[in-house]
């Protein structure tokens, strides 16, 4: 296996499909797309299943998602004749969190919000990643100030595996162009002012002049706006 720097040099200027084809073949059975069901991950779902119809794609149901997000899971399964793997948080830590902090305690502080993300998102993510050597993500450099340094291929020290970001150089317009050209199903909230969609109580619509992730945890400062899935 080539090292991370050599891989980034090797695939510099190559298409996302070329990068995906290499990793899907090289790590067959030990690689998966961690899908948030956002625009980028829907693009990657389309690319991946066109390359390998049996590839593993999973998502996390935190228990606080929008109805439109659940509908998208069904529409995606029907479009690609597949079944996304859905991981759920363990009920004991969720119950303990709610008992201590209340059902919406995450509004009270960054620490409480990150603890909620930990029990609802991080724990099931770690279970999903436990059998993998590579996870594919839809990160793009222009998404937020926390993602400007993202590379196409990275070593995820926290999870001890390779992270592949095929769309790292894409613009939002690139994403929409692909979705329209390939008739990729997407969350209907994207047409209602929601460029980035997470849990329902932590996501709001944004104005045209706002950052695309301004609607995620909008009560916090921009530098805090990660849940912990993508620690850097």
C-alpha cells in the first residue's frame, strides 16, 4: 500500500470516479461510504454503486432526523435497488443523557451538544468503522472553515484507518451539476434553504449570503461546528 502523500500525488487531477475505483478494488470488503445523506454523499452513492453494486454504504439514524431524510433513505434504496445499512445509537447512553440534560440539553453549551453528538452519532459510527480499513466521506474544502485543509486521501489517526474524500476539490455547483445530470435523489430540504442537513433540532435554513454550514448548530461559533465525526 502506498503512503498517503504518494496516493495524493498519484491521484492529483484525477476524477473522483478514478479514486473510488482504485480504493473499492484495493480494499474490497473492507471499505464503506459513511453517508450523511447530504448532497455530496448522494453523489458518492451514485458513483460507488455504478462502480460496485455490492459496495457497503451506511448511514446513522440519530433518532432526531427530519422526515424528509427518512424519505430519502427509501428513495435511494429504490433508485439503486440496494439497502443502505442503518446504524442506531445504543439506547442506554441516550436515555442517560436525556435524564441528565433534558431532551434538548444540547442548546445549553458546546460540551452538552458534543456529548449528544457522541452518544447519538459517534458511538454508532465507531461500530460501523470497526470492521473497515477505509471509509469514504463527502467532505469538500469549501464547506466550512474547519475543512479547508482536507485532502483527497488522509490518515484518520483517531479511528486508525484511511479516509478518502473524492469530492474534496468540488464546488457546490459541481455537486448540483452531477445530481441533475445523473438524476440522483436528494433531500427536498435542499431546495428550501437547507444546504447542510443534520438532526432536526440542530439544523435551520440559511439566508442566501450565509455560509453553507451556517444552519448547523447556528448558536455556536463557526470554529466549533463539527460533531466529532471528522476530527482533525
